[in-house]
């Protein structure tokens, strides 16, 4: 109640804010936005809910809405504690690098603030300064090994630096913290693949496939493993079996498998199958993503510039069609 009184007088609004926080830090962005919106509907002056909503929209590249809600947060900034004011002020600065002094101030005042370390690491990582980002991401992770934003970005950073052993260690520890998570099970498997440890990957997969309860689509995982290891024939067989459970990922990987084999007919066949299903189901974001991949493949692999140009015209028409409700944010 004391915390809520500092940010909102509406305890129901605070409840939705708290749910949004939990969703966001579990990387469930749509669920997070839904809860933050509910909090704001109950109390439009709730600065922290507006701030977190701005953060969530920025994360998903919707800068228009991010700016709208951070302005609301700044408007009511006096209602929040000092530390949270620094976060709101940082979020209100459009130039990411200009936010750095504020995050450094947070760390100076609150040395165990995992989010501030993460923010610095995140900005450096996405500014292609991965070597500098590592110490901040590692500190954030050290403060809380269950902090999923830090886990995700630290894994990316290790991979970009070819620190495969550290990435394997990270994924195994994360899986032990979240043993029932499909995401972290796949992270372990992918860590072995990225490290080129195919024997370890397939050994793990055989154990998983023999289990009565399986967290993952084993056909898709096997297909990805065969694809990465260069066995495109077996990759295609397993991916075809996987598409009933996970159509988008399976079809996308089948298209990549055709590209790696320089098999234009197979690529067009799988691309057409995907496009027909997405058009039928009205999944226009997947439809556009498939068109983008198709145009890139035609230009860069199959040397068909004319075909690629026609696809780009179709993509543009979809964005201009109001009935499709398509935005660039959805395919970023």
C-alpha cells in the first residue's frame, strides 16, 4: 500500500501495473502492454504505468506510441519516487546515447540496480559495441540470474563474440532456473548448434524425443539441427513433419533449406504454400515477411531482379491498403 500510494491512489490500477511488470520481465510484451493499458484506463495520471507502456512500445519499434506515453509519464513525474524519476527522464530522451549519464547516475546512487546495468549494456550492444556491453550485461545478470532481459541479451552478446562455452553455461543455468520453459530448452539446444557441437545437440534431442512429455516440437528442432549441420535432405524430411505443429517456423526453414541447396523450384513451392495459407487466414504480417524473404532470395541467390521488383510493389500495396492494417513495426 505504501508503494502504491507513491505512484497511484488506485490499488486496482497498481495491480494491473504489477501484472504488466511481471509479463514484461518475462518477455511477454503483448500481455504486458494489455495490463499497462488497463492500469492507465483506471488512472490516466499513473506515471509509472505510462512509462512502462512507452518502454514496451519502444521495445517493439512503435516510436509514435512510445513518445505519446512517455509524454504522459513526464507530465505526472512528480508522483513517483526519485529513482523512478531518473528512469522516466532517461526514457524521455530520444537520443539513446544521451541517456547514458542518467543510467550512470542511477548506478551511482543505487549500486545494485540490475535494470540500469542492463540498459547501459543494451544500448552499447545495439550500438555495435558488444565488447563494452558485456561487463554491464554480466553485472545485471550477476545481480539476478533469473532476470530474463539480461539472460537474453547476454546470450546474444556471447554469440556475437564467439564466446560459445560461456553461452552454453548461461543457457544451462537458465534452463535450471526455468525448467518448464520451451524458450530455455531451445536456448540450450541452439547453444550447442552455434558452437558446432552437433554430437551433443543430437544426443540431447534423442533424450528429449524419448520422453513422454515434450516441451518442444522435436521435428522442428531436429530439422533445425540437420539444417545447421548441413544435412539438408534430413532437414527437409523433419521440417515437413513439423509444419502441422509450427507452420510458420517450419515453412520458413524449408525455404532456407531450398536456398542453401540453390533449388529454385523447391523454394517457390514452399514460399507459395506459405503465402496461400497466410492469405487464407488473414495473417498479413506473416504474408509480408514471407514476401520480403522471397524478394531477398530472388535477388541475392537466384539473380531474378525483375521478380524481386514485382514482389516489392506488392509489399508496398499491402502497406497502403487500410483494410490490411499493416505497419512497418509489425515486420521490423
